C-alpha cells in the first residue's frame, strides 16, 4: 500500500444528519473515526448540516444525504476534491430510482405481489424512522399503510412482496471487499423488522454470484462504499431487497475502515 503524505492532504469526514441514522448515530461516528485512523492522519469530522462551500479539503469521506449538502459536495468535486461517496451516487439510491435501475439490469428482486404479505417503503429517500418501512399482512393493510404515508406527506413509495427465507445483510467497498451476516444470528437490528423472516436456516446459495450482482449494482449507482439486504429462499435463490450508501459497518468496522481508507490511497497513486 502506498503511504500518503499526511502533511499534504487535508481530509474531512462528513457525518450524515441524525434523521438518516436512526439508532445508529454512534455507529456512524465510529466508522468515520476508524477510517481516519487507518489513514494515519487527522480527519476533521463534521455534521453534514455544517458543510458549506468554504470547506477546503483534498478528500471528503461523506455519509451526507441532505439535498443541500449534496449540492455543496458537487461544487467541491468541481474544484477537484475527491468525494467518497460521490453525491450523484447517493442520489441514485433513492428507492424509486434504485429499483428502476436494478430492474433494468435484471437484478433479482421480489415480485410486486405474492401470498405472504407486502413491504411498503418510502421511495424518495432512505428510511428515517421505523414507520418508513412497513410490513403489511395483506392488501387491506397495504392500502391502510399507503393512506398513512399520504397523511405524513409521503407520496413516493415502492411496494414489494414479502419473500420467505433467510435475511442477510451485506457490506461492500469498491475493490473487492464483501462481507455478509445473518441478523438472526447476532441479534443486531435497527428497527426489529428482521424478526419477520424468523431464525435463519442458512440455506446454501451461490455466494460468488451474489457478490458479482452486488458489485454491478454498486457500479451502476456509482457507490464506492455500500451495503444492503437480501433474502435467500429455500431453493437457494436470492433477492436484493435493499441497497444503500455507506452503512455503519458495525459488524466489520475495522476491516471495512481499512478498505475505505484504501480508496483514497488508490486515487493518489
């Protein structure tokens, strides 16, 4: 690995707004600090609401999601700042847009209808609270959940059929890093919705194929740091049910931080 000249580079970490880190505020802070540690340099970490055009940085490790912040990051990119993840890639992860992109490239996803219930998810942004992702047992509950979304001012949403099988969470960094875990094995949960799929049976599946698919989704969105969820059914078929920018990596923080730091090193070669 090439050594960075710490006296020449100014690095800033941008922590996403608390609304985008439900039950994960501390975990988000820790992954950014771990990245700074692996760079062997001081990294100033600021909240995304404080980022403005006056910030001077060679590299920005950004977890930001607010539209205003993403616009600032675009301007900084135009000035030559390396931004990881890029603002365009984050915008590509709104659920509605992401679903369209994945469908166009043939990514395995759940059907729109099924016999085991539905998931209703806000489509304009990542989940900000538990009620942004709702499991509905039948069509009547789905209709009621849509009405509640509209009452809250949410008119952009996606619907998918619930798939029976093992829920897995995966984490990745451009360049080959990939890890996956079963939430039912370690009990780590953001909202508790993982329990709907029950205890994992650890159905065998084609891991290399899943890794390849996830890498392709990362490429098409432009994300360098990413994570998501998948369901593996009893036949070994997998379905991507979520894909997002920069998770907290709490299950593999140090390994991931080293790989994220490497992105800056690779760019500086």
